[in-house]
C-alpha cells in the first residue's frame, strides 16, 4: 500500500488507474526485452519475457474492466464522473 495521496481522487480509482498505467508500461517495456533476447539467441529468455508481457496485458485488461464497472455503477446512480471523487463507493 502506498501512502495516501493528498487529492480528491478515491483510493480505489487511483489504485486502479495506477495498476493500469504500470501494467501497460510493463507490457510495452517487455517488447524491448523480447527483442534483446531474440537478438542474443536466448529463446528461453524470450519465452519468459513474452509470458511477462501477456501477464501485464491481462492485468491491464482486468484493471480497465474494473474501472469501467466502477464508472457504470456511478452512472447508474446518476453520479456520472463522480467515480473520481473521494467517496466510499464499493465495486
């Protein structure tokens, strides 16, 4: 758990956005690692980085799905855009 941010963004929303960002960053970075391993002829390392990239993409998809779910619940309650506010809503 990170220290509490000093914003009006809810922790859950902030955390999901952070996970989404870092997962996408990991997937993108893995592409460079894959290329390095391919150039070095290290097939076992290539497979490792491909799995890492797939896992990161899966985590990003899950985070995006949860963000969509959070937003749609707020929209159902007539609170469009309020998922970012520091309110105690649950997924």
